[in-house]
C-alpha cells in the first residue's frame, strides 16, 4: 500500500505498520531535507520503546540528519531531528 505523506515538519508514525517505519522515516527525512526544512518532529509514541529505537537507529545512520533528541514535553513519545541542511 502506498501512503502519501505531506512534508510539513511533523510525521505521525501511528498510521504505518511497524515493519514500514524504517523506510518511511528514511524517505521522510530525505524529502524534508529536499523541501528545505530545518527540523522535523517524528511522533512514534511511548509504548515499550520499540518504535523509538527504530526511529533513532534510522536517524543515527541517515546522512541528512545533523542531530536528534527526545522532545522533552513528550515523555519519550516524540523525537526531533535537526537536518543537515540546517547548517
């Protein structure tokens, strides 16, 4: 199934199957960088942390990501990534 995701700075991963999260995040970061965004918010939820670890692994290895961190107000449910184009 193909999803069209607007590149607006926030991506809610709840709409995607867990097996697709890695590729969705990687493609979203690439598209956000191409769109000139400086930061993006990735909403993965809290749960037991599986999605968070998946998101962080993708961000850690994506050349378009300068840095990332947990959004403090989300209690580990949202990750913010600063894109490399921001520098």
